[in-house]
């Protein structure tokens, strides 16, 4: 198998460093401009319930 070109690997590595963004919430304000203004993306119980439902209905 051919080696991955170093130049391309360096560009990919640099892109991955900036791939994820984080939103800061100033004070007690609610961020209505993001997709997670209700905070559901960080809710572990909601995540687990969603996974359980997907497993249940993927079998059917």
C-alpha cells in the first residue's frame, strides 16, 4: 500500500485541529442561535433513551 503523502497528512492534521467548535454561554443568557439552545446535546439520560429506542426499532 502506498504511503499517505506528508503534505496531505499535514493539511489534514491542521484541519482536524480546528474541526470542532465550542459555544460559550455568556452568563445566564440562552443561546437561541445554535442548534442546542435547550441543552439537549449534553443530556446523558436523553442520549441513552434515544439509543435504547433506536436499538428497539432497528430490530423490528
